[in-house]
C-alpha cells in the first residue's frame, strides 16, 4: 500500500513569513515551486508565473521598503491549501506608509507554493468609517 505524506502548509507559510521579515530573498523564493502561478481575481491583468518573477518583485520590495514587515493575522489549513490573512507594513521611498491587508489562498505541494489566489489591497486611509 502506497502512503502519501502531506506536509502541513502551515509550515510553508511560517517559512515564508520568516523569510519575508528577514528580507532573505533566497529563502523567500525557495518557498515557491518553479512553476508557481498566482492570480488576482479582482485584478485579472495581474498574474504571476514562476519563481524568477517572485525573485525580481520581492528583491525590489526589500530594497525599496527596508522596514517592510509581514504578519500572518490568521491562518486556516485544509489538506494542501492554506487561507492566509496578511498585514504588510513599511515605509515607501517617498516616506508614505505601506499598509496592505488581505487574504491569499495558497496551494502547497512538497513544501512549496504551487498556486495562489491573492486578495490583497491597500488600506484606505482617512475616511469616516
């Protein structure tokens, strides 16, 4: 009888959060499968394909926002899928605040993200609530 061992996606999310906050682009990229694909359903023109795109984008984030911080607000896991609520903060080069919140639905295989749907948006500043 063949046994399949599923690694808990929570461990991959924790690795990603640590790499994000250490600004360790190599460890960050290592969390993603080389054929990684992500989409933003609310923004259909924004798709992500492959680890090199991740490397390029996040190298730029860590360079431009040296105090970037990502926090897992909540996490739910079912089999190979993690629903991760994130809060990202930092200071942009123009000294304005980065404040982004949202959810990513991320599929994990062999300890790496293979597929994701991103629902991340900047927090509206001001307003009456």
